[in-house]
């Protein structure tokens, strides 16, 4: 199963980029033994439209275009479910066991995601009710992906 993190906006060089890449590499390495392919990051340029609604629509269309057929789609949303790490790992294992070709995590732009894209999601997850910068959300997601792979591999990284 492929794991895809599709995000509006690009990370600039700096600590967030370094930390993101460190967790992506660790998750990919641990995930290989579990049948997970490389974790792919797709960065989509922010829309330059003047109208917020048009920006949201353009960004949502761009995100929708990277979702493979039959993929599990997960939105990062402050109103989503607050999953613990073990439950997150269980969901990944379930999608892998059900032969899903990919799990795609979508991180929208500042204006949110169009309702048509929101309807494609099987799950919405939250990292709490606080508002987080998109750069940190990406780091937190990649860390949770690494943590999930270690849980599934029986590695001692995760200590509940």
C-alpha cells in the first residue's frame, strides 16, 4: 500500500522540512517490512485567486487529482476525530489488509476544502482543537505515520 501526504503549500528549507523528512524516511524504512511502499509527499501550490471560495475550489481540484482510485482518503481537519496512536495504526493495518492501493492524507489550505472533496473522505482526523500551521501539521502527521509503523512492527518507539 502506498501512503501519500498531499498538502497545499510548500515547506521552505528549515527545521520543519528537516524534521518532516526525518520522520518520512523512518516511516518508509519501518513500513517496508509491513508491506507499505515509500511515503510520498505531494506539495500543491497555493491558489493565487483573489476570492477565498475560488482558492478553495482550485486547491481542492488539485488535491482530488492526486487521489488514486480506491484509495482510503483521510482529511486533516480540526473538527475531525481525535485518534490515539494505536487506533491510527489499526486503521492503517485495516486498509492494508483490505488491499487498498493507497491511503491519502489531505492537508488543505487556509481556506479549507470544497464540500465535494470532503465527501470523498473516509475519515477526518484532528491533532486537537487548536489551530496549527500547515507546516507543523505535516510534521505531526509524519511522526504519527512513523509511530504507527513502529506499533505495527512491534518496535519499542511507542510507549503508551
